[in-house]
């Protein structure tokens, strides 16, 4: 056993399905979720000979938009390529993707990494290598056991069905540089990325529906003086569909690889899958190289050309992004980091808050107060209008002030009527005070803050 220390090196490939109306290269509806299998299909997305793909403009613009939101450069020319491989979910025998001229490249995403020990946030920038556009594959449905196939009433031990509704749905792939050093950083990045595509309104990025799929590449580097040491392997864990699983898969891999390295073995360069039942990664196949895919330019689609004007138009469509909104909320409304983070987590909540702040200004209700209610009371913003929320806050403020005369009278009355309780309290029975407070609350017609009332009566009786 050697005692070398190792540093995790992790890079991410993330697939995000765009929510365009139609598919990437044909007019079929891209809204396939929960639909009868093989009802959203045509010769193009079934890969029938002679069918010609026509790129979806909206999908290309949205891919540019994602690239811009991730601080990428958008080359004025890019192109589609064929990535060849043989699998039943790919009817043409190739996937139309982008190889050496992606839509966007060289971007970055800033993360705030929570540091438990230092109790503050560290900033870290993850470099983004590229953002490109491709088409999704069909969906395979594997059936096991002695089930009856729907086909000709035959019986099979095992069989697979193919649903082509997903075939050709626009898919954006976002590839990072291997800049992550822990599963925690990866999850922060993924949350950010999901938030950004939702803010841009180009994808729902719902993991459970497979609209966002994750592939971490994991290796370990020796911590040594050699700064640019070459790592001669990496392990890719394919197609993970939850943040929790990605975290577990990474932690599992780091441990597994460290054990191998400590025995002076090099982990095999391969593709693995996360097995949630067994709580481990499982080898699937040895890693393929780019040349295995025999990439070549897609001959049926001319290269993509943008003008500078088109790119600035797309840029102008991008509304305020989460990190900008968060900073503005802090400045404009005097919120702390924590509040601003929660309120900007999704755009609906952020918009709701701002609407309430506008209305609240007329009622002397401070943004911080509204923030507290929205965050702590877990207001159901889908059923309470901002104006209603303000009315609620305003009236609870009224009842909470203990200054009105009616209340004064009731307190005096209760004290007069209960000399025994007053005496008990003076002898040190704190229960007696609570009894008196309770009597006042029962008599007073409006809602009242019990804590404030107790303090007030305590002072009065001393
Ligand atoms: P491939 O051609 O095998 O897909 P790439 O070099 O294109 O490999 O990288 C794919 C992903 O793997 C990227 O997200 C990249 O950051 C990541 N990656 C590259 N080298 C390493 C490494 N040594 N360890 C972990 N991840 C890596
Ligand atoms: Mg890969
Ligand atoms: Zn189609």
C-alpha cells in the first residue's frame, strides 16, 4: 500500500431536452411525455431512407441562448456532424450531433461553494468547454420474465420495445472542463445549470422525466509537485437522472479508484452505470474514442451561419439571470444572501415577491417583512395573490399593536376580576400570569400577539 494522496478530477457532460413545439429535424411534436408510443413519428425521425432533416430554428436559437447565458463565445459558423454507432434506439445508425464546430464554446459558470469549516462561501469558476445541439434517441422499454408480447400473441422470456416518440427531440449537451474537485461542487453546478435553463424558459429540466441527464467523468490525480501531471484514464458514469445519485456515484467512484491506485493499479478507462439497488457503479463497456464514432459532416444540412446582428438579438432576449437577480434583490431590497437566494430560486417566486413589494410600498410594509412571510410562512403563491398577501400582512400588523384603548380596558378589567391570580403571580407562580394573558386573549375580539401581551402584563404587575 502506498500513501500517496489523491485529488479528485471531475468533468461533466449534461444533456438538456429543449421544450420546443416540434422536434429537431422534422415537424413532429416534441412533447412526447406520457403519449401513446410511436404516435409522434414520421419518416425523418424514424430514419427511413431518403427522408431529409430540416433544422429547427428555435432550437438553434435556444442553444445559442444557453451558450450566451454560460458566457460562451458563439462562432458565426458551426455545423452538424454524424456520429455513427449501432444501437436499436438509433434508427438511422447515426445521431446528428456536432463534433468540431459546436454552436458555443469557452464559457464559464461561477459557483458559490459552502464551506462548513470556514462558515462562508467560496467562489469557484467552472470552465465550460462547449455547448452543442443534437437529437435525442428513441426510448427502449425492456421487459423481463415470461410475459406475453403484444406482437402476435407470442411468448418471449425477454424482449424490448422501442418508442420513437423521443427520437429526434432537440437535445443540448453542455460539456465542462474537468474542474470539479468534489461531488458537492458538481451538485452546486447542476442546480445552477438547471435554474438557468428554467429561467431562460427553454427547458423544464425535470430530472424525473429525463429532461436533464448527467454524465460525470471521474479520475484521481496524485497530489504532487508536478502540476500538469497527465492522468492516463477516466471513468464515465452514464445517464444519471438525479442529483442524489450523481453525488453517490461520484463518491463511490472516488473511493473505488483510490483503492486501486493505492494498490498501484490503474483504473480501467471505461463507461460505468450507477446501480441504485446495489449502491455501486457497474462496468458497462470499455470507453470508446472519438474515432470509433467515425464522425463526418452531415451532408444533408448546410453549415449554420449567424450574423452578428442575429446573435445580439438573441442576447437581448435573455432576461435577468438568477445570479444577477440575486445581487439586485440584495441591493434593492436590503435582503441578506440567504433570503435573496431562496426568493430567486425560481422565477415565479421572484416575480411574486417583487409584485408584493410594489403593492406593499403603499401600505408601509417593508420588503424584508414580505420576504419573511413568503419564506417562513411558506405561502402558497399559486393560490394567494400578492395583493391578498399584503392585506393579510397589513391586518396582522394592526392586531399586533397593543396600543388601542379597548385592549387597555380589558387588561385592567381582567386584573381587577382576578385578584387571586395576581397575588399568585406576585408570589412567583408564573402559571398565574399565563392564566391572566389567556383571559385577555379570550375577551379581546381581534387576533393578538401573545408574547407581546405577556411582556406588557408582566411589566404592569411588577
Ligand atoms: P471524450 O472524448 O472521451 O468524451 P473529452 O476529453 O471530450 O472526452 O471529455 C469529456 C468529459 O470528460 C469532459 O467533461 C471533460 O471535462 C471530462 N474529462 C476530461 N479528462 C478528464 C479526467 N482526467 N478526469 C475526469 N474528467 C475528465
Ligand atoms: Mg463522453
Ligand atoms: Zn418526425
